[in-house]
């Protein structure tokens, strides 16, 4: 095996070199710049009124969002994976729906649905007070992040809490609630912790939602403050503040993430849901309808409101067919939009492909040697997008400023982990004996790889590519800090139009953006998300 | 095997478990349909059947993990499940031992066994004291502080058994509890389980696909095929008088022999002389004892022969096709004019592969269901 171990060494060197260039150097540069004026200046900057308020706002909204999303996601996972709710398949798909909608579009949708002059205001005279401000940010980001918590907890329910463990508790005399308290929740603890961390990092990383709902109300978070300081200000003090806050954002994220693996506990597990049995029988229908109604209210209604706003001739008119028009879409589909679409697609294609190749390279480096490499790759994912964008700008802004390439570097740094983990996971699950059996049947190393490994990995290769493609397509946080004149991405253009204040055109653009993302995500949905678990009836022997 | 209540005596107490017209379905597919089953107090019933025949499904419905589509389940005379209502598992008087052990990764052996006591409102100290006594009884007191990850398969299942015993239920459900263990350990543990169950005085249903296990430990055996009950009886009943060829093959090695019957035979009666003779065999003077589950007319008939009903040495010709020395005994397969016959004899092999041998039949069984052209 000397040949293959030298191949591994080459792969490791290449992957480590690229990780250093793409992730290591920018992050190092960020800390270098943040610290170059000395600790005193750093503390002074952080203690300044604007920074303090922004940091505090990010922390408390992030904490609230993490708590609410994990509570909601756990309840939803228990309902869909541990009961025989009618229409579970649709409820699952509905719970994952927010993943397809860029969070800032969800924010538009909520404003159009529940805000002043929104849908419920027009139809019922009801508005959600505080939609512009921290309450709106917390609610919308909770809705947007709930699928993440749901996926982590549902995965852990499938992989760590076999239904027999809960059945054994019931057969030992525990009520449904006691079994939940003494068995299910203790076993889920690592997943719950991981979900809290993931959602917290997601929330403090969020830029679009606070930009849409917080900025008009004068509510700043770290990310919107960074954007103000970096994109809209020429003041050198603002630049210092931006780098300092970006570095502190990295520190917060890393402290919270703690171990690199906290981000990925319980991912990608197969579902083994079996009906948990008697009980809940009478209320099943009621619970299913309630869950469906919650999904409709929080996810579907905002999208409907957005579509209606896009179809309505002018803001404030009743959303009835008499007032409908396609003019907004025609106006939205201008040169800027199509240019943005082209940039986004090129970037997403490139990011997905490069990420996949880098993921394969890291996997090829082997598991033993790639601990540090894996940590570096995960670091790129854990570092909040705003901070990562600042870091990349500091490292490569000199010669790549205002090019698509610098955005691509940031995307790759951010999404490398997605490609790597997905591939590494399925390589680990691939039984070594299959490859050995192929070699023992007369296949050469390359032949065995082609005939046994590739077919087994094909679904995860496709899934990894698509996930990165979809994420890159609606990425806003990093793009909004890195774009230059003439190379804005689609999401950036939609946000800019919104900030110029044309609600109907913004709505039309947002609907088109969701349409593009949904189109890209259809193969992903077919590849697995909504799939019904294979329930094996009876016959326990295996 | 003692303690079996006589099903013909009226006015006896309610059986420990009774299922009437039990149908269990996953979606539109009925996995078990119209099943009637009864287990007497203190009785151990083995549910014997191949993988996927519905054993686990039936136990799940009895334990309350699965709803019943129609029919009813009574435990200790009380209806616990029918098409409309299901009593929750914790409210049934039932303890369960799982095939995959189902031990909780975050609890050690002592707290696992103490768990059922805690659920009954017994304080931690007292629950642990009682749990320690059970671990002592099972000979695993030394493992009290270990979690499942630190236990072998056999140890894990002993803890699982302890947890079920701590339930102090009147019915135990064993779902292939030894299926994941290696052969030596399996034999030992199944006898241990049977012994602890017997001493608890509770009734039990023991699902297994292992014939030897079912015959060794059960008071009564129920043969299950595709969710239907094929036959029920004592281990000797189902071994010696299987209802058809499928039941015969499920309960042990069974060969088919073709016989010429000189006179009609009534069910239940035993053939005297002149008896049946293997078809196509001239000069087979010794006629086997024939028992039958149905009236049969004179002429050709197919019968079932167990390996221990055949002896080497005799007037019927044959040739050895396979020989397998198994230590305490040797298994032969003979090609004969009357069919292919499996034969078991004590000690090491006395006939070699390919060797012509003479053999004789002690007894044969003609099942209720005629044997086809198998």
C-alpha cells in the first residue's frame, strides 16, 4: 500500500495548502488587523457605544432564536418521527420548506403578511406589532432556523433513540411523558446542544433579516453594523470597528461551537421511524391540523402575501384579481436582475463544483491525517459570513477587489465543509469489505473505485453539489460585503431594490428569486428530503 | 412439561392472555389476520415461525406498541385492546424482553433494573435495593455499575431480563431474546430465561424462529405462517404429529416416504398387521407403525418420517448420499426406492459415503393435509 499512502500524502498537502490559503490566511489576517493597533484600541473599540449595542443585540436575539427554534424543532421532530400523525410526509416537507426561502425574503414575506398595510391588515385589520424591530427579527429567524434544529433532532431520534428504547420504558411502566423525560430527552441531549449551537451561530451570522426588519427600526446587530461600517462609510474609524467586530464575531462563534464536531452531530442519519404505538390516537387529527396550520401561518402565508404583493398594481390596493397585473414582474426582469441572476448562477456552479472537488481532496487525504484539516474546514463554516467576508477582503482585497473571484473564495471557504462532511460521511459508511471483495474478484484499484465506490457515493456526491449550489444561489451576507460595481449577485440586487423602497418590484424580484432557488432545489427534494421512511412490517428477526 | 391447564375443563379462571379474531395491519396490509390465541396462567407458549411471519407484530400488539385493526386482546380477563381502544403499554400487566436488548445507553445496569420500580413510585434507595437483589439472582451483581456499552451481548440481555422481572408482571413477552447471541451462549441463556420465568409464576409468550429452542423451553408451541396460526400443541404434539409438511419441516428434519397401504386406516387408530410397506420395495417384511390424522384408504400414501424414526440395518435397500458427524450422533441422508430419507444414529459414522446400506422404518406419520407431489 506504499503507492496509495504516498497518494494520500500528496492529497493531504494539497488540501492543507488550499485550506491555509482559503481559510487560514484570511482569518489570520483578520486577527492581525484587529490586533495591530494593540489590545487597548481593541477594547476601546468594542466598548464604544455602537459596538456594544450591536454585540449585545446580536447575543440576546441569537440566544432567544436558538432557544425558540430548538424548542419548536424538537417538538416538531417528536411529532413527525414518533407518532402516527396523518399526512406526516406533507408535514415533514412543510417543516423543511423555509430552507428553500432566503431568510431575508421570509422577512419581506412577513412584513407583507403581518406588517402595516400587509395582508392581514387589509383583510382583517390585524397587524403584528413590532414586526420591524427585535421581535420581528426573532420571530422570522426562528422560523427560518427551525428546519436546522428539526433536522438535527429528527436525525438524532432516528440514529440515537431507537423506538425500542422508548417502548422498553413504556413496558417498564413509564407513561408517555415519563418516557420522554427519563429516556428520550437525556439521549437527545448532545443533539439538542448541537442544535442550539448551530442555530445560535446561524442567528448571529444572519444579515438579511436584521437588514430588512431591524435597520428601518434603528435596531442594529453586529452584522448590520459591519455592513454600515464597511459598505456605506468611508470613515477609517468605521473600518477599524468593522475589523474588530468581525474578529470578535469569530471568537464568539468559536467559543460557542467549542468542539468542531458540535456542528455536525446527528446529521445524515437514516430515518427508522416506526409508529410509537397506542395513545395520542384520538388527538392525532387535531395535532396534525394544528401543526399544518402553524406551517401555513408562518411559512406559506408570508410567501402568499409576497406573491400577492408582487401581483398587485400598487401598494395599498386590495389584493383582489381586479387589481392584479404582471407589470411588476416585467419591471423586475430588467438588465440588473438578469445580470445578477447570471452572476449568481456562475458563482453557484463554480462554488458547488470547486467545493465538491476540495471535499474529495480532503477525503482522499484520509481520516487519520485529516483531523487538523477537518477542523480548519469546519472553521470556515463556523466563522460567521460577515466576518469571513471581512477576512477575505483583508487578505485578497488588494488584487481581487470587486471581482466575482473574491466572492467565490468566500463561498468556497464557507461551504467547503458541506461538501467534505457529506462525502466523508458516506465514505465512512461504505463497508471496506465491498472494496476488498471487488479486489478479490479481480478488479484493480482504479477499477474497484469506479465499479464499487463511485456508484455507492453517487447520491451523496449529487446531494453535496446541489446543497452548495442552492446555498450559494441565495447567499446574501458575504455577497453584500464583497460585491463591486457591475457584479452584484441576485440576492444583493433584490436587497438593494428593497432598500430603495419599491415594495411591489421588490416583491416581484423576491418571488422570482424564490422561484430560481426552488427550481434548483427540486432535484434535491426528489433526492431525499420528503421521502417516506421505509417501514418494515413485523418480523423482527434479521 | 407440566402445569398445562386442560382446555376442556370449564369454570376455570380467566386465561393470562387471550386473543380473539386479532387482526393487525400496517396501513392497508394485514400482517396478522383473525388470530385466536390463548395462554393459561403460568404457562409458557412459544410462537414459532420463520422471519417475517408476524411474531414480533403479535408481541407488539400485546405489549401495546401497535394498534389492533379488529378483534380483541384480553390480559388477565381484562380487555386491553380492541379496534376502538388501546390501553397504553404502561397500564398493561406485561413485561417485555427485546431482541435487540433495548438497554438505555445513559443508565447503568442497576438503574435500568430499578427503573420499573421507580415508575411505580418507589423511592430511589428502595428501588435500587430491589434491583440489586434481581441482579444477584441473575448472577450479574458485579455488573451493577456498568452501562450497556461496557456489557457483552449475553450480559446485556440478562440486564434486559432483570428489567422485565422488576416489572413483576403476570405476563412476559420475549421477542427472540437470544437471536443475537452465539450458539453456546444461546443455549445457556434460553434455559436461564425459562427457569427465571417459571419461578416468577407468570405466563409468557416466547417468539422464536429456532425450533430446538421452542421445543426445549415451551409448555405449548404455536406454529405461525404469514400471520396465521397453523398448529398449536405440546412440543411433542407438534413434533410427532405436524398438521402438514410445512409444519413438519418447521419443527425439525422431515423426510417423505411413499407407502403401500394394504387396508383402510381410521384417524387416531394405529395400523396393526398387515401394515404399510414402502412402495416399490420388494421383500420389506417389517412394517412400520403408522399413525394418521385423517382416514386413509388402502393403496399408495405419502407419510412423514423423522430422522429418529429410522434405523440403519434392515431389509430395505438404500445408498448413503451424505454423512455428517455431529459429535453425539451422526446424520445420514439415504437415497432409497421409497424416497430420500434423513436418518440419525448415535455415535460416529458406521457407513461411508456412497455405501449401499439396509435400513428399516420404526414409525411414520400421515398428516391431516395430504402431501402433494413434493
